[in-house]
C-alpha cells in the first residue's frame, strides 16, 4: 500500500475528468518500468491548477511534485503568506513545480528557475509553456555556484537530478560541463533581485550562499534544503550573519527577516553597486 500511496494522492489532486489520462499514464509507466514496453513517451497531466508534462520513463520529477503538492513541505513560515514577495529565485528548480505552483496561486509573482541538467531543463521549459507562464517565469540553464564560470555535473541515469562533481560520493551515470553562475552576477545581469530564495542543490548549498551576498541583502525569505549536519551549520552561520532568523523543519531551513532590515540592507547593497 505504501508504494501505491503517491499514485492515489495524485488522483486526489487531479480533476475527475483527468482520471482516465492519469490511469493510462501509470499503466504505461508500470509497463515500461517492469517490462520495458513503451506505449508512448510523454503525456500531459493536470494537477490542481497546473498542467505538467510527464514521461513514462519516470524522469519527470513527479516525486518532487508529490512533496510540493501533497506533503506541502515548503508551506511553512512567513514565506508562505507574505504577499510582499514579488520575485523568486528557484535554485535547483528541477521541472519547475515550486515556481509554477507559487506563480499560479499569486498572479503578480515572477520567478527565475535555475536548472543545469539538460534533460530536466527541457522539461522545465515545457512546463512553463504548458501553463502559459513564459512572461512570468524565466528558465536559466546553469548551475549556481560561488562564482561564475564552468563546472562539471554528474548526471544520474535513473533520476532527473544532477550534482556538481565531487559534491557526493554516489556513482554517476554521465559527466557534462555546464555554465555556472553566481546569484549576484545573475541579479546584476537580469537587473532583478529576489524577495524569496528557494535552494535545493544536493550538497552545494554553501557555495550558492557564498555567491549571493548581495541577493541575501535583498531577500526577505530563504527556503533551503541541507544535506548534512555540517552543511546545515555552515548555512545557518551565513544566514545569521545576514540578519535572518531561521527555523529547522525536517531537512529544510526556513529563514526570514523583518521588512525594515531587508529594506535597509537592500538600499545599502544597491548603493554599493
């Protein structure tokens, strides 16, 4: 029953008229997984107010969608309710579920989605188009690091995720070189700064924060997934030094600070540019 639970959860979040399509998708997924029989490659699935592209090979990131849509792992603290949030930097966006769901709920919201995995980035672009959000969500095909340049990614053969080479000790399916950008460099280039930073980069979170000193002064909220106790403490130290008050919930850090502190730091950061 445990393995069926996520599928049943998805049915609860799909409009009734879309249940036949969802049923066919899961049948096709099972046939491919267990027998390598492919009925079709991709289809479009509706969940709540989102239309998403799903691949029967199972590399569409639906596990992350389940965390966002069903488990609501990111729905905690002021970042959920603060209508002052107008710009999101989604670092490690995968197929874009976080930014898409937030933008669907809050029409004035805009987002930049950073995703370096070539195949996952294509799914991110597809999902943005399916939801007609090209004018509000900008996909950025790059890894986020402490400084801009190039880096090597380790791609998994059975996952939509990628990690910067050397970050973890797991076996990799393929290594590719990709563009790397710091958030501060990108913010200058885009002439935009985040109110909310969401970071999920599989062990590279400290480097992301180290390249975001100006963005941290502009931001009011941080949602960060950490991948070890040591990384958690290093991230907390950086956030604390920038005036954030943090709460730990599961493997996530939720950090916020007052609008007055954010405004003062933001003015200071822009004056120094």
